C-alpha cells in the first residue's frame, strides 16, 4: 500500500445511481483498484446541501454503499465509508472555509445551476466545494477520478490547498482530477443537451437508466431516447446529432470497441436497432451488478460492519493531516 499513489473519490446518496455515474466514475474506480491506494466515500454531508427526506436518505446511503460494492469495489483493496462517520471532514471544512474567498464559491457553475433551481439556497450549497476540498485534502490525495462536471471543483480544491500552504506553510498535497477519455459527460436520454443527473432522473421518467433498473425499465427508457430526424449512426459533435452521439458513447464505454468498429457495425442500420443494441449492452452490464446487490442487501448488518470498519481506518488516516492543519493555524493541540 505504502508506495501506491492515493486515490479519493465520492458520490452523493441523492438518488438512484445511473449509467452516467457508472461510466464517468465508478467503472474506473473498480478497474483501477489494484493500481492505487483507494478511498471511496458516500458523501451524505454533501447530499443534505439540498433538502433530503430523512426517511429516504437513510435508505439511499445504504443503497449507495451496496451498489458500489456490487459494482466491484472490494473492501480488501479499497476503503469504502460514509462521510458523516468521519468527523474530520466537517472539521477540516471549517478551517478551509476561513481561507476560501466567497467570490471563488459564487463563481462555481454547479452552484449557479443548482441554486437557480432552489427557492431558498442554503449556506451549505455555496460551501459544497470546500467540503469536497476537505474530503480530498485530508488524505493527501494524488488522483481524483470524476466525471467532467467535477473538474471545476477539483481546480478549486487545488486553489484552496495552495492558498493554505502559502499562508501557513506546506500542509496539503495538490491533487489532480482524472477524467475518463470516453463518457466523461453522459447526457440525458430524454434531452441530450443536459448532463444525465440523479436529481433530474427522480422527476423525469425517461431521463436516465438506473443501475438497479430491470431489463424492461431499461428498454422503456431506451426506446424513447431522443435521436434526430436523420438516419446516420455516426459519432459527431454537432448539436443536432447529440442524441445519437450519446447512445454511441454509452455503447463505446460499455463494450470497449473503437469508434470505427462501432460505426462499421451500425452502418445501414436504423435508429431502432441502435436503441435495441445499446439497451442490450446496458442490460448485460447491469445483470451481474444487480445479482450481487440483491445478495449483499440480504445482510444489512454485514454491510454496516464493512462501512464502520472502513470509517475507523479512514478516521485514523485523516487524523495526522487534520492535526497538522490545526497546528499550522495556531490552535493549541
Ligand atoms: P446530482 O444530480 O444529485 O447532483 P449526479 O448524478 O450529478 O447527482 P454525483 O453524485 O454528483 O451525481 O456524481 C458522482 C460521480 O458521477 C462524479 O464523479 C460525477 O462527475 C459523475 N457523474 C455524474 N453525472 C455524470 C454524467 N452524466 N456523465 C459522467 N459522469 C457523471
Ligand atoms: N461533488 C462530487 C461528490 C464528491 C466528491 C468528493 C468527488 C464529494 N466529495 C471528493 C470526488 C472527491 C460530485 O460528484 N458531485
């Protein structure tokens, strides 16, 4: 473990994980598990920056952890824990808040998008990226595998770390975000002009495919996926072809085939066939994940034990950095 680079990433238990989360983030967490010293977190403190029904949230936190294990996160190789179980995350956030100018946070595009949709915006929503910086910096993280939408937050994390280091002396490693080459931004199946997202999926039935969706549900969404009035099945960055491009990108990310192979395969076929084949590839991918998930959820006690053991280890790994940050700012420790 000692010489491996440290990876940290997180996912919010705000709804049902979708294939965008899988392709943009989780699939790589699993695939690269042997290469790094991995720490993965179900970020429940982030989730409540927008109101969540407490009765539902508790279930979603366990579901999130269960799905990550079912996707292949191996507790022998990676720490998987719940953010609120490790108080150091909230403690370091406070210290970092005090070196983060408000203007940096007001400029974040995710804040602007999400706050525009809220009647009343919490301080937590504005502060969201500082909590994310604390998550990452507590573990002296080298790499942060995320989808493209998180790039700006990782840049902010580096800025906050740099500012702290220059005010108080070297304390935090500057992390790098790693974005996948294929599928960094999977778009909504109903509307390929917006990013596929859990929050939209909870309101719009045909927006996303969830990792726990049945084959019939997958097909019901794919069947209605937005395409265009043409008939060419090709990768394209033209706005008018965004729907077809998105379907091909999902196919490419899940099959690992090249763009040329895929375009040759679909040459002369109709959009109906494209949708059917993308649905089939998704169904095949989800089948083993769902089988493992159903087995894991039979024993919630065992799942909670994995999470609590990992939280203890995470807490002891976070402690030296938190201690150092407290010393640096002048606290009596
Ligand atoms: P919410 O709608 O609640 O903000 P979300 O669907 O955006 O949720 P997050 O929990 O914020 O999901 O993201 C978890 C991980 O999945 C992050 O690394 C994020 O970059 C990635 N991700 C989210 N949506 C997509 C997408 N459409 N395409 C690729 N990666 C994505
Ligand atoms: N903001 C992230 C979730 C997240 C995260 C992190 C990702 C919280 N803390 C630390 C990477 C590293 C999102 O996906 N919306």
